[in-house]
C-alpha cells in the first residue's frame, strides 16, 4: 500500500519535558488513523510537527514523499495545500464571514480560479457540511457544532489529500459530537482523503478510525483496529475503554 | 568567539531574572524587526491587504485625531494669549502656536493618540488571533501570517501616521484660528499668512520625517506584542496594554533622538 505520511523516530522536547520519544507512525492512502492518548501526551504536538507548525528535535516526517524539515517556506506552503487541518477551537477567522473563511484559502492558493468558480466550490463545500444557509454569518453568530462544521469545510475546500483533525468533537454535547463524527466519516469517503484524528472520544474513534494508535509515554505504544485494542489485556490500553466508550446511534 | 560566549554566560548568571527577561525581549524585538525587513521584500506583496489596513488603521482614526488636535489647537491659543498679552506680543500668537503645533505638538500628540487607538487594537487583534489558533490556521492553509498580518499592518501605520499628522496639524491650526478670533478679529487669510511666514522647511521637515518612525514604532510594537501573546484571554489584554505603554514610551524616545539629530545637522 502507498503511504502518504511516514513518521519515524520523532523526538520533541519542551525544556526537560520529553513529549515524543522515537514516535513512529505510517498513514496509508485512504486510511483513517485515530490517535488516542491522555491530555498532554503529545498528540497535538505530533500533528503540528507533521504540518510544519512546530519544529521537531530529531527524527523524520515524510508527507507525500517530501521530508518536512528539508523544505523551504515556499515548498512547505505548496505542500500544505495538499493537507487540511481541523483545529480543536475551529480557529475561524473572526473578522470574516463563513463564506469568506472558505474563500480565503481558495483565493490565496488557487489564483487561477475565477470568482464564479470559487463561489461554486464554496457553495458545494458548505452544502456538503449542511451549512450553505450560514454563508453570510460571522463566526460569533455560530454555535459550537456549526463552527466545527465550518472548520471542516474550510479544511476540505482545497480538496486536500490528508486531513488532520485535532480533537474535532471536544467541547460538544454527545448528540452534536455524534453528528460531527458521522460527518467526518462521510467527508472522508466523499473527498477520498486519508486522515489522522486526535481524539478522546471513543465513539468518534470507533466510527471514523480504520486503525487506532495509542500514544503513551511519547511512543506508539500499541496500534490496531478498534476491536483489537478494545480486547487488549494491557492495563494502559484498557484505561482508554473503561470510560467514554460511545454507544450512541 | 569563545570570549564572547563566556561573556554572555557570565552576564546570564549575574543579571537578575527581571533584567534577563527584559534583555531577551529586546533581542526578540530586534529579531522581529529584522524579519519584518526580510519579509517586506519577498513576494507576494499583499497590496490589497495593505490598502485595507490603511483604511482601517488610518482613515478610521481620522475622527479621533481630528477632534483631539482641534481641541488642542484651540486650547493652546486661548491659554497662550494672556501671557503674550502681558508682553504686548499677542500679534505673535499665530506664529507661536503654528510653530508649536507643526514642530512638536502635532506629531507627538497624533502619535500618542494612535499609539492608544491603533497600537491597542493591533495588539488585541493579533493576540486574539494567536490564542485562538487563527495564525496557525492561516499558516497551514499556505499563507505566511507574518507577511499577511504583520508586514501589512506595519506598512500601513508607517505610511498613514504622517498623513494623520499633516491632517491633524491642519485641523489644530483651524482650532487655533477660532481661538484667536474669540478675543480678537483676525481674518482667515491673515492668520494663515502669519503662520506660514513664521514657518520654515526646517520646522516642517524633521517633524514630518519623524512621524514615519512614530508610525513604524506603533505598528511594530503592536504586532510584536500581539504576535507573541500568551496565556489565553488574559494574555490578549496584557498584549494590548503593553503595546500602548511601550509604543508611547518609544514615541518620546524617538522624539528625543530626532531633536538631537536635527540639532546636530543644524536643522533647527
């Protein structure tokens, strides 16, 4: 299988706090990996290193065959167009409307498109997340769930090959969180993306992940399907499943 | 080289923590300034955003600058009249007020108002963008936030402040004209004739040139404080506050340096 992201022996420290220790992970084309781990275990740091938002101390991260640390700013920007990132806080530009939030990355990265073509793409993307009616609203006028949907739409508007989700269901009520998880799965299939999702939400992990990775003590402690990890006898793995295993429909 | 690093180590050990942080911040601002000049020349040039920022930061500050400078022109004239009258020199009122406004009061007052209005708004805006990960979101969508957010704002403040200063000076002089006419009757033409006859290029030029530096300092400090905002919403407030304090202080320091340079060059 063709790999789209390869992380090998990744190390990252903040002062004396060694967050990632020889962490390795391979994401294959069309695959959706969910990374589980306790708060502060380095999950978000790992994906921020993968998109070049953070520098890592040592190791290797290859995205679509390109080594992140060897790229200059222009090459990195070009590669980032093929990656989408859904932030935990949605990170919508609060001075722009929903439509403008989607138009911004398009205008910056697809200067070849005419305004009408951009409008069509924005309409289609917002339709996909069920929010076309909110195109003229400001982020301050949106609910938490709507913000997550717009964040997802913005990540997808450039039709990326890889999408990183940083705790996409955190801070949402169980019903909205289920909706977002289902929407993620639907979009992964529709846009044919590969993805890495950081989550504590076991329901989200179960329905969106082909493979789960447990990030414990800075390493890739265990990986497998949801069922494989759920049936694991390892005490550290079991703790993930003792709380919050979703039974939502 | 070895001696240099030993010296730095020694200084690090001997200095109190507060001073160390201050020195580190000064170094960071230096790096931030160098990065600004490096990014300034790089494509894309973001003309559209620069124009938008000129409108938001410059044009929208115009009412506040206008009202304040008008009042200062008026008050300065009313308060100077009794002193000049005592010496029988009230005829010098337009010239004295004109020189005061053009040389010093206009640029410094406008810069201080802008430090409060523009500096705090840039500090708070960037701080809020930083803590809500909007700057990161911009970066991962292939846009350099330093170039798009920081460089454009610094360019806008650098070029809009002189415009505001010139406009503010004109409004302050009009306020002064009204002030003169409270206790006397002087025609509009005569008032401005007296003002301009007393003015020389040496009065206007250094004041105009230093206003570029005032604008640069306001934009730079506001952006630096916001861009390095930390600790959530509390940090945003702190960024806005320190942007105003530091840029106001810098305005006086630049003013002092500008006066010394003008004096050294004989432009007085």
